[in-house]
C-alpha cells in the first residue's frame, strides 16, 4: 500500500484576472521508505504540489491520502520544508527546533530531550545555542531539516533544500541526507532542479511538464543501475533531452 497518495489533483490560480490551471488531474504515490525526486522546469507546479501534500492549500478537486486516511487540506501531518529558508533569526538552533512542538502544544520536556538526542545525528551539537546568522548555509539547512523532522512525521517533503549551497557542501549534504534517511527510516519526496542530485539520491524520479503541471515520465533507479556510471550517464542524457 502507498504511504502517501494523490488522486486526481487539480489546482488553478487567479493570474491577471484569469484562472490558470497549474495542476491537472495529477496522480502520485510513494511507498514507505522510498526516496522520490520530483523534477521539472520552473513554474510547472512542484512547490504547489508539495504545498497541497502539506495541507498549506487545498486542491480544487482530488484527494490526498496518508496511510489509507484522507488528509486533503489538513496541515501539520507531514514534515514539510518550504523552498525559502524560514528559520527565525532571533531563535537559536535549539529554539528553532522546538517550534513545532510549541505550535502543536506537545510535551516540551519530551521534545527538548528528543532534540538533545537528535543534535548529534544532525551534526549540530556544537551549534545548538547559535543563531542562524552565525551558521553556514549547510548548517542552516541542517537546522531547518531538524525542525522539519520535529514536526513528528517520518515522511518529509523537501523543496529544493540544497539549492543555495556550493557544489561541495551540496554533495556532503546529499550524503548526509542519505545517511539520516536510513538511520531515521524516512520516506522522502525531494523537489530539485539538479538532475544529478535526483539521480544520486532517488529510488525513483518523476518528471513534470507544465501548462498544466502533470507527471509525464517516471524513472525507476534500481540499485544495479546506480553502480554503473555508463547507465547513469545515459539516463542523465535521456532526462536532459526531455527538458
Ligand atoms: N498562490 C499563488 N497564486 C497565484 N499563482 C500561483 C500561486 N502559487 C503558485 N502560483 C503559480 O503557479 C505556477 C506553479 O508555481 P510553483 O511555485 O508550484 O512552481 P515550481 O515548479 O515550484 O517552480 P520553481 O521551480 O521555480 O520553484 C506558477 O506559474 C506560479 O506563478
Ligand atoms: Mg518551487
């Protein structure tokens, strides 16, 4: 059974007094433990889709189903990390990480203990009392991911989490994300513009086209393919040719 499923999702936005269909009759599913990347040109509706999953907005039609239960339009159930960095500049790493528990009125003592356990997992034990401006880009993204994880879901929706990082830091963060995925048994939907990143990390890549946004091609990445540089290279060329 799919852990998360989208069925017949449509969404329009008002643009210059006209309704524009951004997503049309879109379907998607992800199984527990899977890592799926969503790629597609700018404006095809990737962020809109994650917002729909996260319940930030509701679709015009269609349903979103989590572990068999309809959650359409309900927020706070999945670990959603938006495209912009939304760390509060006046809060330390610890305080930023505690925010989801505060918002959800969870037991703060328990949440604080959980954060102490997670700080080393996220490589932040030396940065726990620093403010965001004192952290490098990679560290800030770790704090944002820790805070996302503290929402309490093992299903993470990550919208271009490494876009602002330099190439080396980005690769280190990709390795690290893979490590915490297996350590914390995460299911991940990653939106990225970086096809190499998608190839490196994913079990499956879903390609979107725009006007209206819909999935047009799915690439399953079996572990055997990942070990063959020539297969990966031809897949990269194939995906690039579709853009
Ligand atoms: N709240 C909104 N109101 C009006 N139009 C919107 C809104 N949100 C998104 N759009 C429009 O919907 C389309 C899809 O936007 P979205 O942000 O989902 O694209 P994207 O694939 O994430 O693009 P990018 O790769 O640049 O982040 C765009 O044309 C955008 O202008
Ligand atoms: Mg986007």
